[in-house]
């Protein structure tokens, strides 16, 4: 699967007109000999299939190639950005799950009441609103109120701060993107939790538990909620797989220095090997996320058994 994804992506990128050296060709200061030398150095003078096989052989050896635009190894470039993206996505991920599950339970228990209707409206708003628009609204509110920093990950003079000051500064800049990215996550998870719990509450074993005189709280949390969470575990795995790609749009809107911002810059500059490396890393995390979801399902659902 990974081989097919990289091959198709490589072909699509190659079909796009031009290459990384186009801007240099338009620069009158750079000679044609220099451009041709760089073309040979980067291997752009080879046929596309030769370039792909050459890159694939490097990947097998743990080398993702060399960045045309940044003039550094791609592995180092990704290493300088991945932690920023992981930090943002993990915070948004934790925020979404911590808020969505209780709200979903509340909405299911109070079905069709005013609080359920309000949460339904908010969740539909969150699902239907594009991330870039939510990000722009968040930046506008931050600008008008002055409560939160606008864009970026750190402030000017960050290097002069103490270790504790640096942590506080990053945390302060992290609040706004976490809320923006987590808003859509809360909306989807809450609706999923509400629907799952309503379906479970209609099952025969829940009615039997109530008929036996069990307290409603025990019926709800010990039996119904536990089974309603099982379908969300699969979704949990998919979200784990998106830890390196789930914030790509938002990173570009707010200027967060992560992998998503790097990919867009690489696409604009036709930095071929950077784009390919991010595809490989994203595919691997998606596979690992599905594996984690399967293991969690086996651990939480007694109906599932693996030999």
C-alpha cells in the first residue's frame, strides 16, 4: 500500500509543470551553467522512474533525500518540525475527547431537551465550518480582545527567557490553535457518542438491568457507556494516524511551524523529496493508528478475540 501511495504521488508531482529550478532560471544573476549543474546534482536530469527508484532505495536505507529549497537533509528538516505538530495535535486531541465524551453522554441522557438541542446546533456548526474559517475567526477574536497571542509558536525574544518562561510562552501560544482545532473534533465526537449511547440504551440488556433494580447511574456508566465507547475506539485509531497531518490547514492559517506548514511550502517550491517524505511518515502513522485501535478493541470488548 505504501509503495502504491508513494508511486502515485510521485507521478502526480512529476506531472505538474516546472520544477524547483524554475525560479532560478528566471533570475538573471544565476547562469544557465549553474542551473544545469544543480539539476544534475539533484538528479532532476534523470527520467521520472529513475528518480523514484533512486529515492526509494535511499528510503530503504533510512535516507529521505535532500531538500532542494532548504539545502538540508529531509530527515533533519522533518525532525525540526514534527515535535511542534505532535504537540499541537496531542493537545487538541486530548481537549476534544475530554470535552466531547461528557457532552455526548449528557445529550443522549437528555434527548430532545433544550440542552440537547443546543449541543446539536453547536456540533452541527462545528462539523460544517471549515478549519481555515474557524482559524480566521479565532485570530480576529484574539486580535480584538488581546487575550491570546496572534499566530506563531513563540514571541519575540523567546531565546532570552528562562526554561519555565519558555514553557509558559509556548503554552500561551498553544491555547488558541488547540481550541480551534479541538472545536471540530468535539463536534464530531460528541455526535458520535450521543448516537452510540442512544442505540445502546435501547438494547434489551439495559432494560433488564433497570428491571433488576440497578441504580440508573450504574446502568448508564457501568453498562451503557462502556459499550457505547467501543465504536469510538476505531475512530481513536484513525485520529492517532492523523497526528502528523490533522492540523495542516490550521498551521498555515496561524503560522504554526509544523509539518503541515512545511508541506505547503514544499509544494509551492516543488521541493519533491520533502513532500514524498511527509507522505511516507503520514502513511506509517495511519497504519500504526489502526493497529492501536485493533489492540484496544481486543482489550476492551470481550466479544473480540485474537488468536
